C-alpha cells in the first residue's frame, strides 16, 4: 500500500508527462554530479581545526576562517567585554515572545504593545549604554546581531503602520484615502537603496543646525517606512477578500469603526494574508545587506570585510556559503512558524 502511494506520487509530480520526465532526469543528473563534489569540498577535504590560514592544507573548504571570524560575524566590532549586553537583549526578546504562547489571550495584547513601544527603548538603552553602562557607538554594531536589530525594528514599525495605511486607503474620507494612496505608491516606486542613501546622506541636510540623528536610527526608520508600503498592500488584499456581510454584521451589533476593524475585520483579513506578510518580512530580512553601501556592516558586510583582509584572501567562498546557510536557516524558521500559524487559525473543514 505504501509503495503504491509512493509510486502514484512520483508519477503525478515527477513523471506525469514526457517533458516532466526529462526535467526530472536532468535534475537527477545534476544532483548526481554536483552533490558528491560538494560533500567532498565541504566535509571530506575541508579543514575544521586550527586558528591560522596555514592550518588549511587540504583542497576543501577552510572552515577555520569562519571559526576565527565567528564572533565578528555575529557581533561586528561590538566590544568583546560588552557582548553580554547583546546576548541579554536577544535572550529577553526570546523569553517575551515565548511567553506569548503560554499566557491567556487577554494578556497577549499587552505583550504586543510591550514589544512595539517599550522593548525597543529598553534594548536601545542596553545596547548603546547609559547610566551605569559603557557607551557603545552604533557605528561599531554589526554582524548578524545588527541584521536582527534592523529586522525586528522594521517589523514592529512597518506592520502597524502598514495596517493603518491599508485602512486609510479604504477609508471613505478623501483626505485619508488620498494620503494613503500617495504614500504607498511613492514608497513602492522608490528603490530601497535610494531610501537608504536618502536616510544616511540627504536627511541630515533638512535638520536644524547642530542637530543630529544617529545614522543607524535613520536607516532603521527608512527601512520601516519602505516596508510599511508593501505591508499595506498585502493587508489591503486581505481586507478586500472579506465579504460585505462581515462589515454589516459588525455594524448591526453597534460597533464603531475602530472596534469593528480591530475586533472583527482585521483578525480575519490578516489570517488570510499570512503568507504574503511572511514573504514581506523575509524580504526585509534579506534586504538588510544593502546597508553596507551606507557604511554599516551586518552579516554579509562583515564577511566582505573579512575576506578583504590581506591575511585571509581567497576565503570568499567559505564566507558566502556560511552567510547563505544562516540566511536560509532563519528564513526557513520564519516560514515554518507561519505555516504552523496558518494551520492553527485555519477554519477550513478537513475532508
């Protein structure tokens, strides 16, 4: 019985037509010739032990390069004796997010509000320093931790802003509708790299004399505003998919505009567009390497700096493979988490 199911699956998905048969055969040939060489390069002939380039004597990958630079890849040039502050912030974030799975529904809203309004302020104080903590300039922040910081800040700002823009675009008040349309279309029509350059170079020109805003903060705000336009369109698609009966039922219960949207409409709309929202967040995570062009070095930026070091020349492949694995791993985790949410919130009857 099991063999029959496997045979039927192979026939339907891989060998259903003659051209699918050829494509499958071509892919199998590529895998047959490439995977053994990849395994040999990455594991069999590679070097894992050592602390210098001279320790890499084989023809395979020199993972010593990753080992030596690992701390820089994760924390950038953040002072080594202060790295505990970065760890404290991310461990606290994991604990708060994990707590949301165990508390009652009425407390989840408070956790969300804490993550949006309070946690970023506390994190900034811990990371930059203040009373009792050594001040650490944001220009030395970097590596994977900076990637996470920009991604988290972008999500907590762009998502609520995008929801408000989506509601504004569907508003019956012309001033809100036209403003939302112009805002969304403008930011969707501008490349992200242009936004980054404007935030890093142009924005300070509009500030009063002797006034400055930290570059990292300007970049984070620029990314958040840029992504909010895409979130708005994704959420708007969910709002348009709902039948008018949902709005009429909410109004018949005497609900006002905001109560109707936040209790009835938005929960249903967001549930239907979870894949689109996840796709936007993944794109945000993968777009963070662009900040290297404005003088900030996240994970890929640190890899570029490391491979450019005269002592470690020739280690670009190992660095890029490591970066690819890290990005794929966290993007896959986010995708997997979203799939679980879809199953949890699904209202479709299983046949």
